[in-house]
C-alpha cells in the first residue's frame, strides 16, 4: 500500500486496547474506529476516547468510515462469526487466538476469506519471541538432529481474580476451555517448531476451579511427532497466586535445550554438539493484566506483519490455515476428554 493501513478495533478490553496502541504507534497505520457492545464511558478508553465509536459491527460497517483491517479482540466464542461478517463486508481481519472454538468455524472463515479475496491474520505472537525464533531455527537447520523427546510445561495461576472479572471467562460457549484461552500459544509453538503432532492419550482434572469454570483446570497430554518423536504437554491453571512456569525441553540426537521462565522467555539449557549459543535479542515484557500476567507483548510485530503483507513485502506470519491447525489439535485433545 502507498498509504497508511486503516484499522478498526472490535472489542475494547485489555487486548483490544493493546491492538489500538500498537496501531497508533506504527507510522504506517491509522486507527479510525473502535467498536464494543459496552457503553463507551464504561470502557476506560483514556486517549482512545476521541476515536469514532460504535456499539456493534453493523453500525461500523454501515458508517461512512473507511478501513482496511479489523482487529477482532472479543471473547473467543464471537471470533468466527465476527470475522466472517467483516470479511464479507470487504475487510481484512486480524483475529486474536483462537480463530474459532472448533474446526468447522475456522473452515468457514477460510472459505469466506478465499471467496472475498481478503486475508486473515491469526494472532500467535509468541512466534516473535527471540527464544522461540531461535528454537525454530535450530530445529529447521537440523542443528539438533533427530528430535527424540519433548516436554512442555505450562503452569499458571488463574483464580477468582481472573474469572470473576468478566462474565464470559470460564464459560464453555464463549471461553471454550483452558487450552483455547490460556495455552493455545504453546500448542502453536509445538506445531510451528515440530510440525504436525498426533495426540495419543490425555488425562484431565479440575482441582480448584469447579466454582469458576465449566471445564478442567489441568491436564497431561501425550503425543507423537515425526518418525520417532514422543512428547508430553502438562498444563494447569491451579497454581497458587502467580504464574509458575512455561517451558519446553527438547532431548535430541545432537543435544538438549530448554526454554523456560514464567513465559517461555529464557534459554535455560543449551547443550548441543559443536554449537555455541548466540546472543539473542531482548525479550519483550509479558502482557500485564494487573492481578495476573500472560505471554509476551509482541503485538507490535503482528501489526507490522499486516502492513508488510498488504504492501507485498512479506506474507502472513500465522495465516488462517495455521490458525485452523492449532484449533484442530485442541479439538483432538478435547475429544479424548469426552471419551474418558
């Protein structure tokens, strides 16, 4: 594009405001409108309050305001319907994770995007984290050789401070489950670095969320990948008070590596044959939600990728097919839950 890319933000919660901030700070972008079902004065918009505001997507679409891209930052259960509506109205879409709560919804988004010749950018911002990019590189370049075993640990705190803060969180219809809302980024990391994984077994438990959610708070997932690889995904939101760990450990033919820390943000182990660990770029701080924290604040790279893709300089970092794949993996895991 020879002009600024114009954005509208759908959903003005914490993530919607972050998208808006990243658009405003990008000199190649222009924020033109906000949309949320809540009253404008109840949203604590601050410096965003001067932008055109609408209470539903139809009002936005039928206004005289022109925009190229809509960022869908609403509760999970709305992502698919709203993305399709925006695509049909002739706009590109940036969709927060997950793209949908089942593969059928995601396939409908893909069909619509192809019919309308519009792009869908799925937000999996952990791909921009320096340790994740480094891991992808050393696996793709065969520095580790054959991958034998992978363990992912995601141990977070999500208690009443989180779930009582919003009516949609913890519901089956609009939240979808722990893997959709909290840990889909790490399932994407597995898929992005290892390729397709085959889920073989799973155990689910609800230790201390029975009064807060409609689903499990913890699970152990066993999977296979490649020719011989096996792995586990261990996750829980039952940790007391604060997040404990997000990590991936890899045991391979030529060595072992571990990325750890609270948000998979530190290379803790790099023991690889004939390989010297390079110095990585600084890590962005995690998203801060007050009483809890989330994954790295890499949304500026997502917005820049939209600009670069629409101008022909790049392609989508996470396209709709990759967004679908993450949902398919979660769907396969939860099928095991229903059969337990």
